[in-house]
C-alpha cells in the first residue's frame, strides 16, 4: 500500500441510521490489516469536554436556537481538532470521522434555514482550518429508511422510546438533511462520493474501498 507521508482526514456523512458507523469500522479494519495507523472518531463528543457538549446537544429537554446550536457544535469541533485530529494527522495517521464540517452546514444551515450558509462556511473554516476532509463519503438513503434503522438500533441498545433531540424531528426535516448532503456533494465532486446506502453492507464497503483505492492509487 502507498506509504502516506502525511495524515489523511476522511469524513462520513448522512442522515441518522444510514450506516456510517458500520462502514467506518469496516474501512478501519481493512486499512489496519494493510498496516496503517487508523484513528476512528466522531462528532459530537470525541473529547472529555465534547462528551459533555454531546449530552447537552442531544438532550430533548433543551431547544436552543440555531445559532446557539451552531456555536456548541463548533466548540465541540474545535476541541476535537485540537486533541484528536491534528495530533493524529501529524503522526501520519488516517483519521476517519463520523460526521464533521458538512453535518454543521446541513443540519444547522440548510435544514434549519435560520443561519446564513456563508456564515457557517466561514466559522467551519475558522474552526477546522487546514484539517479539512480530503474525501467525504455520503451514505445516501431515504429518510424513512434511515429513521427506521435508527429506531431499531435504539431498540437493540435498550434505548427504545428515548429518541434523541434530532431523531424526534419530523420526517420532512430528515429528508431536507438528505437533500442538503446531496447539494454539497454536487457542488464539490472532487471531495465527495455519494454511496447508495440501501445496498448490502458488504457491497457498500466494496464501493467505499474502490473509491478510496482509486483516490490514493492503491492496487
Ligand atoms: P448521533 O447519535 O451521533 O447520530 P448519528 O449516529 O446519526 O451520527 O447524533 C449526532 C447528531 O448531531 C445527529 O443528529 C446530527 C447532529 N449534528 C448536527 O446537527 N450538527 C453537527 O455539526 C454535527 C457534527 C452533528
């Protein structure tokens, strides 16, 4: 496999229940088998401060306005970048993140439609700086399919009936989120790869691996 000199940041995006975390685990395993250092992370909540912010952000007891919500996600990201992402990239690791800058643009911007997208873009750039993803996989599926899976996951983990603040939102909101990711992907084709998340897990993984191998010239 190519010996990467610098780290690579890859993000996974999509609606709730689209299967991001499963695919991250599969890609991480495959890369580790090939001898790479892989750091798997997620937002929100990857740091001690972030874990507290995550609790607040997902708690249905609160309904912050869009700007407050935006600032909390950005605070989480800044800490995540400082403590996890930058050090890992500096070591030359491959960093796979479950949600990153694009989730903010879509959830706090496009789907809520209360904060200017250009402001979100500016703040995202300020917070993430040169730790910008090189490659972003959008796992795309209808909102109904994703939400059904998210509810199933809650049932399996014993969290039935305790949908978080985002899962409680209407189907229309999630469909809007889905469209938001597709809009972004269309606008920056060199970075984004949209994958049909309705396929079998192995097929999705094969497609992700193919795209990764093509981009980084791995045979
Ligand atoms: P999580 O349980 O991690 O959801 P998922 O498994 O679908 O990733 O919850 C994260 C929630 O936070 C999710 O609903 C999306 C939302 N979110 C934002 O609204 N803005 C952001 O910038 C990020 C990173 C996440």
